[in-house]
């Protein structure tokens, strides 16, 4: 009778051995980075805005700060690849000053990818050590919807016209620039044609067209699977990182819960690849873990229902003949 909530209880029990507690305390990890392809006009904003939003998140002034504070969650905002200096109040775990232009060569070096994966794993371990019940993932980074679309195409073989959305306020001309940039990046890295046979390996996809924040989040998902700790996914970018993590370690798929469905068109492609049905569909484009945090009360409600509802026998309800 509880539908998706029953499936949620079962999935969490498979990870932890028990149902969600009636009150869930999450470890919220938000990773921030910049992207070299923005020189092609893939965003309305420049890298300064990434740093400003990241600083505001750390001060609790953005959606993730408001929701984390309201729920009493552990919030960790981390610079893994902002182009400029790490803002005050933000954890400095900078691997590099942004990724390279994915249309001109690999977005990340092998060393940068390894460092970002390990950084994400270490951050997941840190939050787990604070006694949280689950890990909630989010990201901040101007241009990262184009990066996400390129990563989605590289992982699944999806066509760019299906994976590239408007992101934050992009008009029709901007949408065409984003699509052209993603197409150029895929062609540059040998992805020609579409379909599963036109995909890259998960590691090559992250290295060639990924971002530092997405690589760090992939590392966090992989570590959560080893702990094990349930992972509540946010929107398009986080789900792309999670799909890469599952490609690197299939066991990572067992700990994933989809918090919400983004307004970005490619998000459905990734959710289908992971076999996940999101708890909410609010047409959000906000990122930074906000949609996932909005889904946490549903998880708490599922735990309360499991703990408090009686069976027919326990409640003295007669069964039909």
C-alpha cells in the first residue's frame, strides 16, 4: 500500500540492515568547481559567480544552507576546483583551478582525476564519522550543466539534443552554443554516433569531459558504498557523477536513492540507467543538494510509518474472506 515508500524502506534496509529512523540526520556534501568550456559561451555567468554562490552556501544563505539548518543536518561546502581563491568559510580541498576546456583536450589530467576521486572519498568518510544516517550530495559550478550533459552522453551514448538543457536562464541561442560545445567535446574525444557502443569507459568519461566537483562526488559515492552509507542524490549533475561511480564500482548502485527529478531533460536518461525512481518531481534546477534535502522528510515519514503502523492482526482489523 505504501508504494514508493515501501521500496524506499526496503532499499535502506538492504544497505544498513534496518529501516530509516523517524528522524534522519544527513551529512550534506556540496562540492564546487569551475569549467574551462565556459569560454565558448555555455553559461550566462563567469567563474566569479561560482565562488560567490559557494561562499553564500557556506554562510547558510542559499537553499542548501536554509534546508540544512532547518533539518539540523551536517553541511560541508568544499572547493575542489574553483578558478579563484577559496572563499572564506569554504573548505579548501582544491585539486586544480578549474578544469581545462573539454573541446580542446581532456578536461582533467589522470592525476587530477585521481586526486578528486580520493578527495570525495575522504570527505564522505569524514561525514560518516560524524554519525550521520545518510549522505546527501550537491554541487555548485558555473557551466556544469554542459559538463554534465557531455558526461551523460559519454557514459550512455545519448544524443546531445536529448541531454543538453537550458540550465540557468539560457536562451535559445545559448542552448545551441551548449549543444555545439558538447558535440565538439564528444567528437574531440572519439565519441562518434550515438547508442551504447558510442560511449567511453567511466574513467575516460570523467577524465575527458568531466569536472572536478563531479569526480569528487563520484569518489564520495564509491566510498559510501564501502562504508556502507545510503546516498540521497540531488539533480542532473549529481546523478551523472553517481552513474560514473557505478561504472567504476557496480556495488555503488546499491546505496543510491534518487531525491528528485530535475527539470533538465537528460536527468531522466541517467535515472533510467540507474534504475531509480525519484521521490519528488518539482521541476527544480537549483542544484546544490536542495532537491535531495526536500525529499528527506519523505524518508523520515517512511521510517515513522514502518515503526508505528500496525498489521491487521496487531490492530484488530478483520481480513476479508
